[in-house]
C-alpha cells in the first residue's frame, strides 16, 4: 500500500491512482433492488437513496453501514502566514491542536454527539513549509513522504473517513492551488478565511498571485501544483484519500481547504475521487465553483467556514442515516403493505 519510492517519488503515486479499484456495481444493483421493495414510493427519500448506493459502491457491500466512522484532522504550519494573510497569529496552530486534545473544540462536540472516532495528526507544526510566494513548499521527495504519511494514517476497520484540517494561512494555500489548476485571476479564488480585513484580503490576493506566477505558463500537473504551492496537511489528506480508495473506505471531505486535496487528485485523474463526497459548500471564496468543477454536489449548506472537519462530521451523520434507513426499513412483503401495481 505505502509507496516504495522507487524511481521518481511521484511515479508510485501515479501508479496508485492509476490502479484504484472502481465501484462495486453488483453492490449498487443490490441496493437498488432492495430500495425498490422498501415501504415507500421509489425515489421518495431523494438523495438519501443515492448516498446509500454510493456507500455500497465503495464499501463494496450489498448492505452498507456506518459502524466505525473516523474524523481525521491534519494540522500544519505555513510560511506564507508571515505575509499577514490571516486574522490570527501562527501560535493558534499549537493552541488549537492542544484544544482538540483537551476536547474543547467544535469538532470534539460533534464527534461526541455522533459517537465518532477522532484522530489529530500534527505535521511538524514547529517547522512551517517555505513561503510559497518565494519558493516551493516541498521538493518531490518531501511531498511524496508527506502523502505517504497521510496514507499510513488511514486506520483499518474504519468504514467512513471524514477529513478535516487546521493551519493558519491554509486558505491562502488552497486558493493558490485552485488558481494554479483553474486559471483566472487570484482574486477569483480568495475569501476572508478566518476573517481578514480589507488590507489582509489584499495581501492574500497578492500572495496567491505571486505564488502562482512562480509556476510559469503551461499545463499544470496536479501533483506538481501540490508540491510547489501546497501544504503538509493538504498533501497528507491527498494521501489519505488514495489509501482509503484502496482499502474500500468512502471519504467525506470538509470544506474549502480539504477540497484542495481532492482537487489535485482530480487533476491527475477525475475518477480518483469518485469515492469522495463534498460535505458542504463553504462561504469561503469560490468553493462552489471548485465543487462544480469536480462534478460534485455538497451534502449540506449551513454557511460553515470553521474547518477542522465540522462540516464533514455533520455530512457523515446524514450518510450514516442513509445507510440506517436503507438497511432498517421493512420491505412491502415484510410489513404486509400493498405495493403499487
């Protein structure tokens, strides 16, 4: 599962992406057949029915269930934060990780409410990645090693993986990834993140423009974009998405920043994120535009912009409900209810 790092480091990841298993169509057919017999009009549960099919396709089971859900948060530091692109100082990275550990963050309360597992992965918080306006975030080996760490984080036995992040300055990094992948102007991809004022928003726009200008013109490879203007948490989450696919674990990505991990994989192969759901439509920047480019539809829209996996946790509860409804409802025959002719 973990890349051997033979040849160029990214070669192993391209092979892992190329060899990703497709959906289990037999399981999808079984869900559809059972759904047609449940005590309700066909299609009356709307997207819940679609989510049950999606879950079956990627868990590769005929009766999908969510019994061992896991929220994984990846925390990292970014050199570009020194450019004044965030409303909060970099010390908040350390303080919020301590808050996660102490159980005081919003995501802790959601995990407690939904009875989810929670893991927090610190990615060298004391050593920020270089300022992406001036130099690359990684060399290829370093980026690949961080992706490999993300792959190793995926625990066996998990049946739904929800990804979240923490990192002052990382909405700037995510915006740089989107600008590099999709073009346009830097201003098209930025938002106020943690709540920067107008001057901070200008600094953020300028930082994104400068970071992407370093890349030059021409086609932008997804993994190279990740290496040059990404961050450790985004690289690790990209690795986790890859590992989850090979372990038959469906994935829910949180918001604006986590979606960047899906976007770089989508740029390599659009089918590489077929097992991924977008939790919610963030109010940050052009998240809706990105979601549309990925061919996805958010599960909820609650005007969230916190990060730390909160939207993914809420969306995960809806996915679990979809599985519970599908698996627990009686069929017309079982309930003695007349079906339509």
